[in-house]
């Protein structure tokens, strides 16, 4: 099954939405990751992300952000 006909939300969009659901702010996530708030806003606009950073964000928010990528694998 090919997934090319469906547009997936960007990883940045998924992270921003999870923060909203958890009622947490970009400042909170920046503090958790030890970076500046401006870096978090840059992450929100990304279509792809470094795996180590994604792991840190997943741990901070308690959500597996790797799962959307795994779901897209063709088996």
C-alpha cells in the first residue's frame, strides 16, 4: 500500500497540537529541552526532525512521536 496520495501533518504540527492538548506552552517545552522558545517555534514549522531531538520531545510530552513515521512504513 502506498501512502503518497495522502498528505500527513508535519511533525511540527503534531508537536504543536500535542502541546495544545496538554495545555502546555512553547516556553514549557523550551525549558524541558534546555533551549530557547524561538527554537520551539522553529520546530513547529518543520516537516522533518532529528531523531535525537524527537526522542527528547517524546519523553518530555509522554507521547511517541515516532509512531506516525512507523505507521507510514510499507510492510
